[in-house]
C-alpha cells in the first residue's frame, strides 16, 4: 500500500513539474522578417511571440506605414507628420498617439477583445503589437491583413 502511495506521489510531482515547465517555457519569441506588399523590411525591432494563449508580432509602426504609402516628415525626434491619400496624421512618440489632424481621437488603442497591448517608443520609431497596428489601420480607413508564418519567421502585411 505504501509503495502505491509513493508511486502516485512521484507521478503527481512529475505531472505538476512538467505542467510548470510547459507554462514557463511554452512561450517562444523569435526575430522575424517583415514583408509589406512584397517589400521586405529588416529591422532588429521585428519579433514574433507565440504561446498557448497568444500569437502576435512586435512591428516598427513608421516602417510599416512608410511601406504602405504614408509620407512621413519628422518634425522632431518625438513627432512626425504623416500624409496618406490627402489625410493628415500626427504621430507623437512621447504620448504614444496617432491622431488624424483636426480630430482628438487617438487611433493607438487597445484592440477590442485583445489580451495584448504592447508598445515601445524609440528614437523616431514606435514599436507596436500586430493587433494594435491592425486596428489602427482599420480606424484610419485602411484595411490590411497581417499573417504570421511561424515556420519561416515572416510576418506578411498586405492590403
């Protein structure tokens, strides 16, 4: 009887230990390549995150917008004026905001139903998670698709 209890105890400890390892190490982050409308963008700021619960990429916003056809003029290290199809926007890195000129609504926001909201302001660049970029572009009336190929570590953005 004692041998059975010891075996059950060892099995229980092993199962709990394996579960903890899977939870702690089940998240995978890799560097990636970004392709926007067949144009390859290489940057050290492109990362792909994958786990059991989440799947997203960190992407450089200004490089994505530039590849999508936005004209970007830096007014200083924190502020850029952007134009696309005669619509004007202001990107403010210090405030983490992307606002259509003559409006007050920040298009950078937590996507509806999302568990991810990642941003990091750098010198003349804002790193955002792929879900936030998708919704920002949707709010800016620009439909895009973002697909992550985990096998090749490539993020594809198309419109």
